[in-house]
C-alpha cells in the first residue's frame, strides 16, 4: 500500500497557483507600500490610520478609536498601541469624547495631516503604476473577481 497522493488535477493546480500568485502579489505590494510610507517617516498602518482620521466626516472633531480600527486593513488588536505611536510621533492626539465620558476621540494633528498629504500622491502614483499592464476593463474585472472571492459566503 502506497502513501503517495494521487496526481494533482488541473483544477487543483490552477487553484494552488492562483493562491500563490495572490500571496506573492500581496506581499510585494505591501512591501512597496511600506517603503513609500517609510520614506516619509511613517509606517503603512500609521498611514491607514491617518487615512481614517484625515478623511473622517469631521476631521477636527475626531473619531472613536473603534472607527480607526474599522479603517485598518488587518484587524489587529493593537489599535490602541498604533494610536499611542501616532500620538508619540505628534501625528495624532486624543480628545475627551463629549458623547461618552468613558471614551476618547482621536484626531490627526497638523503634522499628521501634512504626513498624509505627502504620502497620498505617492501612493496614488503607485496604484496607477501597479496596474499599468492591465486595461481599465481588466482592472475592473480583477477587482470584481477578488471582491467575489473575498466577500461571498462560502
């Protein structure tokens, strides 16, 4: 009796190759995003948090830390530490929450808005370049296919 697995089917091979390509692309894109942000003195997670803070409905009023967490791409439990780092860097500040005495709001400082404004054009150019080998229709199709895989119930 042999312990060898049967040969991989064409569908299994295609699924495995697609999975690997998605992982390689995600890793490469994440590394490049991190480099772009680091060139401006912030990390990519800090940029994503600044995105939530700077583009809030009322950025001067601030948003709850839970709203910062909702904006993060990876739902890490260290949102409080991320806000701590933003605050230590002078990029964000905590404010009392007038609607909840137990909670605080977070808002970007002028320095945080400046960092966000410096990085954003570079990230926009990166996003244009990363898909430049595809037509607009192909990018739309890729986006729809990824959305279907990521958000459809299994």
